[in-house]
C-alpha cells in the first residue's frame, strides 16, 4: 500500500546528515583501504558482515565503505577487485538518476508531468501516467506474472515496451514492472536527443571515475534501462557513494540533492516476495530499513546483487554474485534462440542453456547476453537478509 500522507510528511522533514564534500575523501583508481578501527568501527563487525555474505556460495565479492574508504573487502576464489559482475535490476536505479539530472537541466519540467508530454505514443489510455508513476512502479501498466521478463528475449525491447497497455489506474498500486524502466530510457532520449547509455557515461560514470564497464543494448541498439550494467564491485560502490554524498563528487553536484532527498523516502509498502522483512520503494530504489536508528536504501538485482547506502552515516556496502563475463561486446544477440521468446521466461532459459550445452549454438557468433549461471543465484543471502541488514546498521552503532 501507499504510505499515509502524515507518515510521508514526517519522513520528508527528517533531514539527512549533510557532508562537506571539500573536506571528504573521494576515491580515484587507487581506492584508499584502511582499518575499520581508523573509522571508529570494530573489525569484528566487518568480519561478521563478510561471513554472513559468504555463507552463500553465490557471492562473488563484497566491498564495505565508511567515509569513502574501504574498510572491508573480500572475493570468492578465482575473482578479484577487477572482476565484473552484472547488475540486473540494480541498473534501474542508475538510469533513474538521469531523470533527476534532466530535471535540474530543465529538460524535464516535473516528475508529475504526464509521460505523454514527452512521448506522443502515450497519448492514449496511458495519457494520465506520470514520470513519477513510472519511477515509483505505480503506472498501472499491464502486469503479467513474469513482470514482463519476456521482454529480455526480444530483438527490440523498446518496441515490446511501447505496446504494453493499461491494466489499472495510475498511482494507486505498487507493481514492480520492467516496462516502466524501459520507457524511462525512451523518455530520456526524447528530452536530450541522446541515448541513455551515453548519458550515463557522460553525466555519472565519467565524473566519478568509473571507466571499465559494459552497458547492454538490444539488437536494435536500444539501451536496456531496466537491467544489465557490468562493472566491478568497487565501481558499483562508487555509484552508491555518490548517492551517500547527496549527489556530490569532490564539489561537483552531479545529481541534484533535491532529487536524492526525494528518492530516499518511503513511498510504497512493497509485497513480501522472498522475505518477511519489511521493505519499501521510492523512485527506483528499495528501502531496506527506515527507522530512528538508520535509513538504509539499496539498489537490487534479480539474483542477489545489492548496493546498500546509509546516507546519514556515510556507509556503502556492495555485494555481487558470481558472473562469467564474455568478451563479445555489449549488444545482445539471440540468433536461433529468438524462436523460444514467446515460450515463457522459464522455458526460454532452459532451452537457451540446453542449446549452449549441446553446442548447437555458440556464445559470441550466435548468442550474446548477460547471464547468471546457477552458481551465481543467491539462496542463503536472501534467507539471511534480516541479519545482513542488521549487520550493516550495526556498523553505525556505538
């Protein structure tokens, strides 16, 4: 359900701890690593968080940051600080930040503008859907059981997204829908004349010094703005740190603080899918803890990829799962597997893996897509989620 006006109003006026960017440490390619004790944290707390994270064999890497400095870091055997993971839906939060920048630049007038003001094809039954509705996952667009994951198997993800119609009134119900995020990419293109991957590089990644990444596109060249950014845990953490620092990086206001203030609220009470631990949602970010003790927000990927941000305490924790990146470029290809796209998500995945295992199709020449194998699919991390959130909050307890 959507939270009450009084709760929202009281939450809005809980002011975060503002940071003097000029006197804070910001990482470059040589990220400073220090002891937990130097940042006022008992090393036992770091060891506990790392141990909890690595109870799950799917964990590839964990980075723990306090005051911009790495106080804990660990990787599974065979992986290093340079090894890429894939974000899956963590990318939603990155591309949503570009909306905030476009607001600041005057390219978008308001989050409460109807999408149809910028995209003519929404001047139909979807005409009342606002940009805010897309970002809050409350658009009312058609919502199948698979949350439109079958879009992932299309030659043109954007063409698919454009055809999705209305199921219910906008702004009345939270429904996590991948189409909302894909439409955001087209909206950004409409107001800037540049594709979302170019904007992400120019407006966020370059300014924070993230230079080694893969931003996935479909076969038509449309950016997958609902998923799929490959980079290292440290670079995911840089994005988290940017949000922890109110959108500021070494004195340069990259994302407007007002947009981050609005993002870091509790707007929607979300369903209990894989945990009974209460979570919320706001402007393409999840809220994993929001109380007097701490307010922890996070990006989230399908198979257990997370960056947790405690802005008030300048803490960032990234955890990614095992991923075997291929060097075939950043454009998705399906080849003969395109014929399985309408069979359903589970059937398409099974068929794809079988054809690859049998050697009937080959990665690279025939098929190119981000994929998380079974070894990278989380189980214990989800089961331990309440303990992990508490361990992150414990980093800021005296």
